[in-house]
């Protein structure tokens, strides 16, 4: 079986700007794959090349072995996309929007109606089926985008920031639903600024920055690349940080605790305790904390996504009706 997505040296230029700069990615069939990167990294551009909304400047892109340009139709029929920006016809009841979408992909009207109902039920807005898009709340709009992506029963589901600005309950609902779909065999490509979400859902994640791939691995593997912190409370409190073995990459005294950075906290902790006891300290408390995926992300991209997430979500809710493409300005 060919991979669900395979790109080589993928490039997209807007004048001097390289939105995609030789991006190479492979997503296997059946995978739950995360695409992480700061604002402007090229995630949406990558997705738009796959679905034919953006024409690549160079390189190769295939979906289930089909070239995204030469076999456009087949590629488009295989993908269900829930886009980052709302792009739904505002004048029709949402059920009709879905029926129309299914029809566009060659599904006969009767079946299209059945599928529309099924998709609306699955995302939990069936009771809103006769309402227009504009009348839905922000969270319901996100649900509708997902329903529209599902109505064609896609082999590849692409979710571009599906949980931006949605409440905790809906986020959990969406997680459960996409996990279910993935278990049923749907390949999922997800972009998100909630690193915790990627960590929870994805088999593998790619971190991209400035149109290039920086890393691809399981969330676990990525976290292992970071360091752990072993934090101990000592009696008596030392005046300066005690000298330690070469396993310590650094240490700091703060609030009466000694924080020591090591590669593998649980493996090193016993040695650390022995060394401190040999120096005459009694250990009254111990905590080991692992590097979070978020910290690894910041290390790799040099960007703190947390601030980005907050302001993007806020501004998006203010700008919902005028949102065309791209991000509100000044968000980093
Ligand atoms: N139509 C366009 N014309 C000019 N530049 C564009 C266009 N579309 C995207 N870009 C630029 O390409 C770069 C990548 O944008 P893209 O939307 O792919 O980023 P992203 O990773 O999806 O970011 P975000 O996390 O903010 O959604 C950005 O610098 C953006 O300004
Ligand atoms: Mg984007």
C-alpha cells in the first residue's frame, strides 16, 4: 500500500517568501499524524497543496499514491478537510450544505441525505440541521466543519486546528470522535497549537518551521530528547548548590530546593540521592519532572506557542465573521 501522504522536496513560494521550503513528509495509512509548528510555519499551505487549493511551486506530493495535480479528482475524493478558516455557504440550512457537498463528490441524492443526517448526528448538531451556518455558535461551526469533512466518508481526514477557541467539553468530544474514526481505519492529519492535544492523540508528530521539517518522531521519542529535572528538598538547606557528578547538566537552588537537570530522571535519582547523603544532607522531598513536549517544541523552534495560542484564539473569536485567510496581524 502506498502511504496516505508522501511529499518530496515540496516547495511553495509567494514572491520571495518560501512558505514551503523543500518539505519532506510521509504519513502511513492508518496513522494519526500531527503537524506542529508556529504561526506561519507552512502547515495550512501544506494542506492546501494536498487538496488542490494551492498550486505548488516545485517538488512532489502524493495522496494514496495519486499525484495531487495529475490525479486531482481522485485525491480530492479521498480527503475530508475541516479547514482552519470557516468557508461555509451561509445562506442554506446546514443539512443542505452537507448534501450538496456529498453530491459534489458524486454521491447520489438519497444517499447524500442519509449521510448528511448521519454526520450531523455523529458530531452532535443534528437538532440544528435546518439552521443556517451564521446562526450557529463558534463551537457548533467547528462541529459542522467536521461533519462536512465526514460526509464523504474519507480515507484521509485532515483537521486544520479543529479545536482553536472551543471549550473544554467540545475539545474532549472532538478528541473522542477523531480517535474513534482513526480506530475505524481513517488516516488523520491534525494541526494544532495545543501541544498537549498532539501528545494525547498522535502516533507521530512532525515539527515544522519556516516551511521545513525539523523533526519527526513519536511524542515519547521527542520528549526523550529533552532533559528531566530532579527537584529535592534538603536538610540543612545548602548555601550554594553542591557539586555533583557528570550526570548533572546543571543545577540551581530555588526556594530552598535544589533542581538538577539530568537526561533520565528516574535512572539518575538514586545516584543523586546517594551523592547528596554522602555530602551530609538529608533528603526530605523529591520530585521528578519530565520535559514536556511543549518545552521540546520551544527548544526546537525557538518559539513559545503558548502565547500564540491564547491571542490567536481570542482574536479569532472577535474576527470570526470577517475571517478570510491567514492570521490576524500582530499575533507574533
Ligand atoms: N496567499 C498567500 N499569499 C502570500 N503569502 C501567503 C499566502 N498564503 C500563505 N502565505 C504565507 O505563507 C506562510 C505560511 O503560511 P501558513 O498559513 O501555511 O502557515 P501556518 O503554519 O498554517 O500558520 P498558522 O499556525 O498561523 O495557521 C506565511 O508566511 C504566510 O503569510
Ligand atoms: Mg494554518
